[in-house]
């Protein structure tokens, strides 16, 4: 018999043996009842009497089945998403402000968003009750955590070696361009002298060495901007218990905000130092300006005596806390003397230890970096100039590699200094007057 599917209206040729039975349409795969065969006046069978009510009932049942299947599938998807969110809940938080995700291992603590630095509330409120939870808390906060993590600060930059290596490669590539231009010009000058009566003359490279020193100085300035952002980024990453060092950011979009905050702190410290000088150096402002114009700055500072030295040391003593305030909160909080003094008072001896440690390490790092620049690298700039003029690629390459090593050392030291601040911030986070309180 020939019928149409009641769902998709597909013409079907169905054998008579399926009369009165349920079949599935090969086109839409929906079931329907084949009408029973009945005899007519000529003794033939026909399908003129179709059980329309039965077909309608079967179609309703099929539709209900489709809805149940769809609802089950949707619930299955929801269950998978819920399970995935529950599995990631202890590891990842969504910031209520910017909707970005921040990795967090501890569900009991409030953290700062790693994107907009607004607070992300704890997943679980209340104090810990299990012994294991208490052990986790002890490892991340308090004096014991601070002193235990300090030794690991030296090796902290090792996972970022690839990023530091990229910085060294960029430093080499940026210095290679002027060297290549200089080499090409020297070659062209020599070729231009071929066949002349005076013979081939040595190229005049008198000022090239100082030009290269200037280029390297500009590179140091550029890398300093990146180092400032990296410094603050390490503090923020440490506070959210992220043990992996952040990578270097090369675009102004990464370090522009950090640079603005850092410059604000520099202006603030200069202003505070000026106030100290005004209060301790005898004479008025006009006389001070006159002495400075005469080149008697050292004599002027000596006239301030011990009070000036004590005041400058006091201003310098708060610099690490200013940087912590900028990393954890805002510029306004970082330059707020009340917040800075409260934070220092709450951490007292531990902060003093941090300042002493930073001073010792800072002096060692600055001394080593200065020695690398003036005792090792700058003397090789002359060899680079001579090698470029003579076409000696090896001498040029050695000098450029030395420059890459200097920059790698610079960033490595920045990571270590920043990690010391970050460990302190993580260990004494609840005692610092910065961020959302």
C-alpha cells in the first residue's frame, strides 16, 4: 500500500504485511500506525479507512517522547557544567567586577583579582575546622611563612627563564641593528676608496662608541619600564598565592598603569625629601636655590647635619611599604602616610628585617650590575666598534652576547627583589592597610 508519513508527508510504499502495525518512517524516523486493511464490495482490500484517531494519539506520544529526550539531554549538559564548575571552584574564581577568572587554591580566603585588582570574596565563609586546612593556612600566612619562603626567593625566577631569555634576545637584536649599519657603512667607505691615489683609508669611527653607549642607555630605560611593571605584577601574583612568576609584558598596555603609579610614588618621595630638607637645612628656600645654582649642593646637605640624614633615612625606610601599597591597592593608598605607618606598626620587627634584607640584597645587586656594565660590558663596546669596522663577526657577537647577559641579570634580580616584597605581602596580608579592607 502507498501512504504518506503523517509527520514529514513523505510518500511511502509499505508492504501489506505491516497493516495495522506501527512502523518507523525511514525519512524522519518517527513512528506511526499503518492503517488496517478492510474488504470492499469487490472483495479487494483497501486502505481507505484510516485510523486517524490512532495516528493522532501515536503522534502525541512521539512528541512527548521527543520532549522528554530533549529535557534529559539538557539536564545532562547542566550536570556536566555543574560538575566542571565544582571541580574548578577550588582552583578558579570569577571576579564579580570584571568577570575574569583568577587561579586560587584556597577557597577560604579573599583575594585580589589578577586583572582589575578588585577583591574576590572567599568561596567558604568562616574559620577552618580541619587540621589539614590549618596547616595550609600556616604555610601561606604569618611570620613562619615569611621566613620559610625567603630562601626560595633566589630560585623564584627560574620558571621565567624563557621570558628572561626573550628579553636578552630582544636586547641583542635591538643593539644589532646599529652595529650592522655601522659595519655596512664602514665597508662602503672602504670600497669607495678603492682605486684612489691615497689608497683605502680606515673609516672614521670616533663617535660611534659613544653612540652605541647612548643606544644601550635607551635600552636600559625601556627595560626599566618593563621591570617596574614586572615588580608590581610579582607582588600581586604572590598575594593570590600564585607560585609561578608572571611573564614580562612588552607593550605599554601592560606596564602603562604600573609606570604611572610608580612615577606618582617617586614624586611623593621627592616631595617628602624636600620637606625634610626644608625643615633641617638652615636658611630659606631662596638661599637654598642660590647655593644649588652655585654648585654647593654637597655643602648645603652637610649643613643639614644629623637631622637631615635621619629624615632621609625615615623617608627611605617607608619605600618598601609604599611599593606594597601600590601593588596591593592604589596610588592614593600607597602615598597615604597613615596607612603606611599603620602597616609598618602592625608588622614592626618583621618589616625592619625586610628593609635590612632588601638593603643588603639591593646593594649587592646594584654593585654586581654596575660592575657588569662598567667593568665588563662597556670595555667591550670598543671591541665591538673595532670588530664591526674590520668585519670581525666574532668580536661583535661576543660583545652582543655580553649585553644580553647583562639584561638577563637585570631582570633576574628584579624578580628576586619583587618576590621578597610579595612573600611579605602574602604572609602579613591581614595586617596591611591596603586594598579592600
